[in-house]
C-alpha cells in the first residue's frame, strides 16, 4: 500500500476514534438539559439610528470597546468612523483598494484596520493629527476575510488562502501562521482571554486554535457548507457558527461537539453574519434573504426578526 | 464544499494525521456537566442583558432623553 494510502487510512481511523470519544461524552443533549429553562420572551427591535453616508455596499462593521464609536467599511472605498450616540461621522479613511471585505477597531481605540481583495491588511492610526497608514501587512496569498486586533501591537487575520495569521505590528511581519483549514477562511473570533481564537472556513469546519503555539486544538464539524460567521460565547465555553447551509450551530468547547442547531424548514437562505446578546441567550443572525432572525440559544426557537427592506445583512453586532 | 482528503499532498496529509492525533488527545467533558453549566452561566447573566431585563434598558444611550430644552 502506498504511503499516501496508508496515511489516509490512518486519518480515517483517527476520525472514527474522535467521533467515538464525542459520542462517549454525549450523555445528554441541550433539549433535555434546558427543559427546565423558561423560554426567552419575544424580542421586538426598534431602530434607533440609521447611519447614512456610505455610497456603496457596506461589507463590515466593528464596535470600539467604548460601545459608542464604530467603524464601517464600504466598497465605495472608505472606512467611516461613527459616533453611534449622535449619529455623526467622526472620521473618514480613504482606502487604496475599494474592494474591502473587513474592518476592525483596536481595543485601545487608537487604530483601525481594513482588508479585502488586495490580500493585505492595512492598519491606520486615528490619533495622529492626520490619519496615517501605519502598516500594510502583506503576506497572504488570498483575500483578507477578517481581522481582529489583540492590542496595538498584534493583529489576527483570516484569509481566502486558507490560513490565519498573527502579525507583529511593529515589524509588519507574521509571527505565527495557523495552518489546518483546506478551504478559504471566512471569519474568526477571539476568545475573551485572548489566548485562543476560532475560525470558520469554506471547508465547512470551525477550528479552535492556541494563539501562542499556533496549533489547531479542536475541529468542529457538522455544517454542510461554508461557515461565514463565527462567535465565541462571552463565557468562553461555547461557540456559535453561521453557514451557507442556512443553519446556525452551537458547539460546546469542553464537550468538543455540536449541542444544538438553529434551523427552520422555511429558511432557505445562507447565514451571512451573527452576534450574541450580552448574556448569550439571544443569537442575532443575518441571512441572504435580507432578514435577521433572533434565536433563543437555549431552546433553539426563533423569538423575533428584523425585516430589512433592501440589502442582505453583512454584519450585526450587539 | 465539505473537506476532501484527496486534495492534500503528502506533506499536508502528514500534517493532517499529526493534527488528528493531537486532537484525539483532547480531554472531553461530558455534556451532562458542560451543558447545564453553560445554561447556568447564561441564566445568571440574563439580569445584565438589556434585551432581556427591561430595567437595564432604562439606561439606553440611544433613546432621546428629552425632546425640548428650556432655555
């Protein structure tokens, strides 16, 4: 038997063992465990602000840690910084490449980043008298799908080249490259303690990584199509994913498996974005049919929706 | 697209096998322990969740505090 064939057999055997280990840990499911929990009330959303200013499709947005400022990225070639309380634009950052797919706000509020089909992550300093480009992070060989700052000196990126990377912002070089996905990486989410992150990819898998040693610690399967959105639970013990297979799933990190799927026969559009309420009880998921559904994360039922009139929701953040 | 092993070259396949060996070692917690603890965490936090506790929503920065100002 050739070496490749032998390795494939070994891989299959290991996967079977992993599945068996998961089954052995599966002595109850979410439905039983949450049976005593009262259902979440129906949620009615009220539009409080409509932020107008972009001239083309908005691909991404990200809140600043002050819960007041936010950055949005549009294919009109601009990043806009908004004060969400007043609705005013605070800054406009012109982009070299208008094919932007992601943007991020640093926890300090000093920096923002953007990237997209230029395969680069560009970092800007908002605090200099005139907004300056501080670094162009250039090493990915595919589009930049997501970026998240750990601090003013480190940023994580995910790319269509199937890798994620941790960059040193002082040198502009990659410190760690995370290799394991075999499809375009579409999204990432940092753990609250910033020691790990999860990524979702077009190979329909979500992976949990140790930021410092660069290793893939766990792989979460179950989706049957691209994972477009992913989020760590605030408790750090679970993750939520949203996929082109029209479902969202919760994976319990400690049990290493899917524990509940959020789906409805009437829903036949892919999930493009998602976020969680402060307690994690509510999941806000944006779909390709221009709608946003609100799910009770413990009961698996829809408790509300937000029907947008025009465009597919690209990002929702609470 | 679901993951297909046939698309990997020899080095990628070796890395894939090594990674699976590592991932197999993970110490899995029983769902009867993990899920109730997760549910408990969520329920405790619901008091601070503006979408679920109307009292927290009273401090809503996006609501106009008053329409008229006396000058």
